């Protein structure tokens, strides 16, 4: 895993967006199109904001959505599909955007997504890391075994608390208990992974991810250390607790 230390969240957004654009453009040059996976959340705002101004032939890019709460209406402020539509897909002429619409028949939705994502390889995954070290909604102990691309998971207390802390929900009681998430196995199938992780609230998580002696499903993001092409972007705050020898 390569680690890039940035000055602040904006610098991190610029650098991770430029790296992402490079990966997308290489894929387009090689095979005429690119397939990407996008994360959401507060930590992804600067990256997405700088992505949309990158010199990319967006009509050759197909996008997949990483995770979504089950039964959360799209007009809810915490809806991840609302987040991506407002900040990304509505601003770009994408080839196709695959959203997790978790309000209808969830089983059918997952079946369709599994079929779509399995058609071709994914060139780039932009993958955030949560305060509880989750990737997507794979909270600890994460399922490292399943080969299904999208799965249903229960959200843990720390994950719900983070969402309330960031202001997406008014209290823990109203955070949906379940979500559809891309599985850990499927995330690892991305040819390249860019992981933007700014902010002080992530410092403890980053320390745990980088300093854990072993890769473990109790610290789900440690699995990113096993990926052959993963770049982790930290700012001064999120990287403030790690020992220099790790860098
Ligand atoms: O909850 C999630 O965690 C990560 C990071 O989100 P953030 O709220 O800490 O910025 C996010 O990328 C992912 O899509 C979501 O499941």
C-alpha cells in the first residue's frame, strides 16, 4: 500500500482526484472505457468535488455505487444515492450510473447489481474508511469470505454513531439497521484502489489499520494492505497518530 500524506482535506481531495483521473484515463486509452466504484460520506466530498473538473471523457465511464441504507427514501439527507446524484452524476455525461435503489425489492436489486458488476472488471475503486475501520458498510467483524458482489449487512453501533456525529441523522434510533454494501471480496477486485481518508476523527482508525500486526476482519480496512495497487491519502490530521516508521 502506498501512503500519500497531504497538507489538509483540500490538498488530499486534489491529489486523490488527480490520481483517480490518471487511472480512469489509462483505462480509457487501453480499452476505450472505464468502470469505477464511488464512496460517499463527508470524507469523500473534496475528492468528488475535484474529480468532476478532471479532464476525462466521462461518456466512456460507467459508475457503481458502493453502499446504501435499506429502505431510506432517496430524498432523505443521508441517502447515498441522493449524495452521488447531486454531487457527481447530475454534473457529468456518464455512460451509465448503477445506483443501489434500496426502497423496492431488495433481493431483485442485488441480483441485478451482481449481474451488472460481474460483466467486466472494475478499473478504479474510490474507497473511504469509516471511524470503525469499515470499508463500505462492512463493519467489524467483516465478512472476508463471501464472493457475492453485493450483500445485506447489519450496521454496528459505532457506524451508526458516526453517521449521527456527522449530522446525517438526528439520533441513533433513526439510523436504518441494515444496508446493502459491496462485499470486501468485490472491493478487492478493483484493479486500482484510491482511499481518501482526511480528518482528525479518522486518526485512531488509521493508526489501527496501519499498525495492526495482522490483516484482520476485526479491522476491516487492514485488508486494503493486501491489495496490489492501493494508494491511501491522509491529511496531517488523519495521519497524526501513526509512527513515522510506517510511512
Ligand atoms: O459510512 C461509510 O463510510 C465511508 C466513509 O464515510 P465517512 O462518512 O467517514 O466520510 C464511506 O466511504 C462509505 O461509502 C460509507 O459506507
